C-alpha cells in the first residue's frame, strides 16, 4: 500500500512539474509578444497596436484614418446607379463632394421633424445614414448616423459663387464604431 502511495505521489508531482513548465513557457511567450508591440492605453482599456494596414486604393481623397483597429476608412464616389438603386425621399437635397466625387448625398423635407435620409459608399458598399431635422437640419451641416458609423458634415466658411445653391467649404468626418475617424475636406451644397 505504501508503494502505491509513493507512485501516486510521484505521478502528482510529475504532473505539477509539467504544468509549471508549460505555464512558464506560456508566460515567456506572452512577455516576448508584449515586448515586440508595446500596449497603448485608450480610455480605460489597453490595446496592442494592429499590423499596419495597406495604403488606401487610388482615388481616395482627404486625410488618412486615425485610430481604431488600424484598417483604413475607404470612401468611394456615389454613382447615379448607386443613388437610383438606393432611393431616398425628400423635397430638397444636400451633398458633400471632394475632388469632384460625391461622397455623401441626402434628401429631406422642408419644415419637417422627420429625419433626412442619406447615402455614403464605404469600402464599395452603399450604406444608409440619417440626420434629424429634415432638409432644414442639414443647411449648416449635419450629423448623420447609421449602423456602426457617424458622419459629421461641418461647414467651414461662407458659400462661394452665386446662384440658388452655391457650395460652401466643409469637412466630412467619418467616425467608425471602433474609434477610427477620417476627415476629408470638400464642399457642402444644399438646394433644389
């Protein structure tokens, strides 16, 4: 009986030693990984930097993406086919353009509390956004929201040119749910 106890004790000790060795190896790997990519404090949590994203596709306008998981925010021009396939409702429209490309379009009703409906094309997909206040709520810029995104249009100066719907200098700030954002300068035009 004593011999059995000795064998059982030796087995327990061998398992404990193996577990301890595996734990030490696991801790070493974690320490090595931490040394290669120092964590960054963001608010109340710590994040390890992601692998750098490839450079954006040609035709991208504005600044680069800041923050988030490291992937680029890629906005594309809305085509007439995109707008026809994803019709929005409203009496009058506003649009944000950069380098001749329409990056956001929205329609709303005058003197309405209903949200203005808009479209933006992200990574090749047309996505819907909405802003409170109808058409009137968009005249001086607007904050559009949609699934996992906020798009802020900020008018940065007086309208240039004449006519019924002159463009105003503005910025489009696209904010993703993971904290990434990208600011693009352009123009904001509202009217018939």
